[in-house]
C-alpha cells in the first residue's frame, strides 16, 4: 500500500493525465482522472476547479442543459453526504458531493454541503470557491447567509457584504442583514487600516504568546467559534442560525431547538430565528414519524405505534398550518407558501379554507395555476359539489402539459370519478380509458372500467 507521502505526486500524475484527455476533448476520461486526483489531494483548489470546468464542458457551460429529473437523481446522493457529515466524515462528504456534481455541476445544495465539509477540514479557500461556483444559481436566503459566513472566515468582507445585500433583496423583512453589513464594513475598515502594519511588525518580532493564541483560534471548530460569538454578543442572530444548522444537519435536533430558544429569548420577535425554530420543530415531528414507521415495518400490527403515528402526523399538519399562516403574514405575495398551506388545510379536511388558498394561487401564480386548479377540483369533489369539480378539473386539463403524464392521469382519473358521481358513465369510461392507455395499474382504474 502506498504511503500518504506518495499521494500528492500520484495526484499530480492523475491530474496531468486528465489535462491530456481534456486537450483531446475526451471529457469522460478527463473527469475520471480529475476525480482521482481530488481524492488523493482533497484540499487542492486547482484540482477541484479544473474538475468542475471539465464537468461543465459536458453541458456546454449551460445549466439549462442539465436534465429536469437530475434533482431527484441527486437527492439520495445529498442524503448520503448529510449522513457522512452527521458522523463528521468530512473527506467522505466531499467525495460524495462530487458524485452529485457529475450529474449537475451547478448543484447548489451539494455545493453548500461540500463548503461546510471544506470549512471543517480547514480548507477555507476551497469552501469559498464552492459557494462562489454556484452563487449565480442560488435563490435561497439560507444559502446566502451561509455563503456570507464563509466569505467572512476568509476575510473577504466585500463578498460577504454582497451576500447580505442579496439576502435583503430576497427577504426585505430580514432584520439582521443591515446589522451584519455594518459589522462587515467595520471589519473591512479595520482590516485595511494601520492594524495590518502592526501585524507585520509583530511578525518581524515573533510574540510566542500571540502565536499560541492565533494557533488556538485557527484550531477552533465552527461550532466553537459560533458559541464564542454568542457568548460575546447574545443579541447577534447569525451565530445562532449557523450553529443550529450544524446541529440540525447532524441530527442533533434537541440541541438545535434549545439553542434557538436561547436566541429568541435574547432577540425577541426576530423572524429569522422564528423561521429556523419552525424548521427544527418540523424536523422533530418528522423524526418521530420515521421512528413510528420503522417500528411498524417490524411490527405491522402494533396498535400503539399506529396510534402514535396518527397523533404525530396530525400535530405536524396543525403546526405547519400555523407556521405557513405566520410566514404569509410576512410574505403575503408568496404563492408557493399559499399552495403549501392549502395542502395542509386539505389534510385537516378544512376544505373551505383550502379552496380560498388554492383560488388565490390559481389567480396569481401562472407556474402553479394548473396544480392549484387540480387541488381546487378535488376540494369541490370532497365537498360533494361535482359540477364545480368538473368545471375546475376540465380547466386544469386544458392548461396541463400533455407530456406531464402523471398530472394528466390524475386529472382524467378524477374527471372519471366526477362523471361517475353524476351518473355520466360514458364520459367516465372515456376518462378512465385515457388513464389506462398510459398506466393500466393506476390506482383502481382497471376495476372501475370493469364495473362500468
């Protein structure tokens, strides 16, 4: 077995072989060689950058050429990365994330996981590159808050400020963005001031005590740094958010909840802390559901587990209804929130409220219009208003993409059910036949056709 001291030279061989393949535009082989070089020398920024450039070449440098189903394909890969991360297997986390980049070099979630792993390994420049490599594709407030922390760790104050400016643009009600921007501006001023000369002078005359202190700070984990920041200024929101995210990713949901409770006590009414708290509470409910399902898998007849599962599911649904309503008071124009609220109201059989939610979505969100009409039609069906259900589902069918087989099957199936309920058996049979032509085993469509 080769010693670790041989690995960098082997990595260079793989890297050069990859370069030779890239010159011949043999991208698959080049990527394979670059991946090997990164495994042997995980902190090498040049290797990562060259690998990503080769991967992007396969898509002609255009994120739009990534397949629509790649997100689903990468989801289990990202789950494996989070599992490795929860066990502090940082190098393994990087390797797993690279599997996701093979499918989509612009995968924002994978880049965030890889950046955190890089930070934990002490590869701060690599962590910064990871977030910058996907920043143009990122649309999520949490990503830019995370990226700002990475830039700050690298003393890239202007880049961190840009991230917080993006947070303000995405979330105008964010209460901590201006505070962070001011703090970063002050940090940049200090960094550019004469203090730098003092540091140079200190370097010329080594101070053992100062060097030991600097070494101690460098060895601090992100968790330790955030805890120190909280202790120094309990009203600073950012460390609570970042540390709770670390806890959550590692499955330490109780610790995350307790930490955020401290934050809410120190900074009452902060919407970012409220949002993070809700995410942790939802994760706690889902963890309980997973435990019940695991028990029922081993003991399908366990009445206690079944009862507990139903209880937790109902509590989760009730909690999410309240949470989406809270968020909508802050962002009333967010139709995705309105749609998600409607789904939870349906689960609670609060059909009148759900109808109101779906009608707002169908009138104000072209991208969600068909889905909202579909759900609206089902609400009318559940209320026994078959005429309105038929009218709404027909409208959804006219607007639906014919290539979206899953949606058109659902619409034809429920139009068949509506027709049956109204005694229109010929129309019902026509709709069921449309479904059967695509998927004969769809729900109970075969049985319904036989009965007709």
